[in-house]
């Protein structure tokens, strides 16, 4: 999912070109001929360009919302600006099939669905779990098998190994994630059993929650085990990621009324699976055991 400097320049040039077309139109000049030529060129080199919605063909860009602090799916590279990871590399591969740029915007995780619902973004790529509750607001194109788990420090003074061990513990959650509901449900379960509820703290992003765990402000952090395994591996042994307590899917997120876009992105994913790119990207990040056979729409049922 590495985005090269060339890709960044290409995005900038695409934006400049689009601005130039708008400027010509505003001045009374004819931009349609140039636009038609550009569309024809993209259609010739990208197999699925002609199937994109007309407004995206004209813009040359799919606006993608992402919370870029969730390795190995998306994070900022050492240069402080380049987005790298599984989702960015999948986006690079999808670009070649669609003939348009997938431009990432780094926003808060819980702002992704509202951003799609409002029309600010065309798509979300941020390792978001497909759930029936979220399906009420957006649609998911599933592309990765996933599962949530409990992260602790190596010392783990409260001996937390499962959700049932969290009664009375201080627990960190990233705002807007499915683990928020998991923690609330477990807290109610503890209370029903006559035990202390969870002391839940909500954080804006994963980095803040990890720092809270490392500093002892929380006893455990609930997150997806794929990203958690990477965080634990990079902690020099200070953090431990437990086994998944549930399984599900991550999905590319799209507005509910975007059937045409969903269908063409699904076809793009099927093509990069057929040519080996999909598995190659996951294998690069040692996530090939999370490959799924079929890219279903709204595959989560519980």
C-alpha cells in the first residue's frame, strides 16, 4: 500500500488539471472536448473506467476517508507525509483498474461514516468492521477477515486475558469502533453478575489508547488483533495482543445509495484477486491468512 512520490505528484497534477477545466468552463470556454478525450484515454488503459459513475469519471478522483494511524492498514511513513499500508496498496491496485486517483483524507475514525453520509467522501478505507448496525447507514464491500481482542502490557498486573477478566478494570477504546459496544456489553454483563463495571475511557485514535496503556492509565485496550499484533511486535516486548474474542470482516465503506460505485469497486477487487495482487499485498504484510475468497457486500450478519 506504499504510495510513491510519483503517485502524490499524479494526484496533485490531477487536481490542477481539474481546476483548469473548471476555470475554462467558468470563462465560457469549451472543456467538453478535452474532457471527452481524457475520458477516452482513461477508458482505453483502465478496464473499468467506463463503468464508474459519470461524476467520478469527470472528477478523475475518488475521495477516500481514512484514519491513518492503524498499521498495518494505514499509517504515515518515516518521511512524515507518505501513507503506507495494506489499504493504500489496495487503493493503488484499484486505481489501475478504474483509471482514477483514490485520494486519501486523514480524518477521525468516527467521522468516516458521517462524511460518507453527507457526501463529502465517496469511499472509506480504514480497516472498518462490517456490522449490521453500521449497515443501516453505509454499505460494506468485505475484503479481509478480522477479529477483536484484548491488549495488555507484558506485566499485566490484573491478569487480564479475556473479556470476563475486565470487570472493575480500566479499559481503553477508540471512539466509534465496534469495541466500544463490546466494552459496554461486557460492563453490563459484569454488573449483572454482581461485579464491578468496566471503567471505560474513549480515545480519539489508536495512538492515544496505546500510550494510555503503556503509561498505566488503562489496564487493557480493546482493538482488532491484526493491527494489535503489529503494535505489540513494535513495542519491544512491552505489550501483548491476546487472541480474538470474535471474528468478522473489514470492509471498504461506501454510501448506501452508491450501487454503481460499489459494483465497479467490487469488480476491481475481483480483478486484482485474479491477477494475484490482492494476496501479494496481504502476504507482504504477513496477513495472507486473512485472505477471503469472495468480496461480499454487507456480509456481516451479527
